[in-house]
C-alpha cells in the first residue's frame, strides 16, 4: 500500500510493503505516528522539524519526506491522470490508461524548471493511492513510474 500525507510545507511517502515496524518513527514523534489511529500519520500534531527527524529514523526506507515547494497535486480521473500545479500553471502530469487488468501508467513528466523536487514521485503516488483505494491493480510502462513501483 502506498500513501501520501501532506501539510503546507512537507510531503510524507509511506510504502507499507517496505515497512517492518521498527517503531523508530513512533518513538521519534509519537504525536505524528500512532498505529492505533486512522490515519496513522497525522502531520498537524508536531513540528515539521520533529516529523522530518522521525522519518529519517526509518531503517527500512518505507517512509520518505520532501518539501512541497508550494506545489499542489490532485487527481483528474476524468482525464486519467494526476496533475501538479504551481498556482494556476500546470507543471506536471502522470498519465494512465484503463486496461482490462487495471490502470497502466504510461507517461510521467514535470516541467524541467521544477525538476529535482519530488513532484514526479508525488504524481505517481497519487495514482497508486487512488488505485489501491479502489482495488485497482496498477502497472507501468513508464520508466520513472516503474522505478517508483519497484522501490
């Protein structure tokens, strides 16, 4: 299972398949990470530096963290894609096609001016999360999305 958690400044990526429950994140920020709560990650309960430190303690790599850089992402299911905006400017998209077996991500692109900020990963995770919530299998022919799926 893949999940995104965001506040105004940071984005946390969680890949449950990699998590071996060392509890280091819980120990470092129990206000943020609590397995007895749904959702188990809540970013409004601690400072961003505390959360960042907690994510860095994850030994499995199941947790990742980036700055949002003021970029908003959202799903556009009517267009079979997730998109990233800087204000009103479209700066990235991740496209998928519906197949008999599920969704196949075939293209991910971010404006080069915004490269290196983790936006493409957020776009792929948005589709993974949406598909998983709907019970849809996700595959990829896009090299970048395939890399994220393999992480």
